[in-house]
C-alpha cells in the first residue's frame, strides 16, 4: 500500500500483511459462527441459507489463505517458517509502538 495513502488514512503502520491477517482471523470467526448458527437454526430454510453463507465464508477463507501463502505471509505447513514470520511481525509492531510513543 502506498505510504502516503497509509498516512492520510491514519494507517501509518498498517501493511498488506496486517490487513490480510486481520481478514483471515475474521473469516475464521465467520466460519465458526455460521457452523454454530446452523446447529441452532429452527427451520430447514434457515439452515439452508446459513449453509450457503458458510460455504461462501469457507471459500473466502481459502482465497485469503492462498493470497497470504503466495505473498509469504502465512506458512501453515511449516511451523518454523511461520514462527520466523510471526517474530518479525511482532518486532515490527514493537518498533512501531516505540516510535509512536517517542513522537
């Protein structure tokens, strides 16, 4: 994302990786919530509607996961590599917080 646009939008420290990670976490929560809602739905029509939404949420989760894997943001099959990515992100977040506190 263009740094000027990030600063104008008040997202100076936001990156594509942070946004994608947040989106992935939200998609996971959506999948879980739809699954629970299906088990509590009172009518077959409502269950069918929720299943359709669940399928869409699963497809969205897959697209985000594929995007993040292609960009090197997410390594679900290599935990040591994922740990390195997570440590780097944590380090960046700490530096951003420190620089914000110093300004």
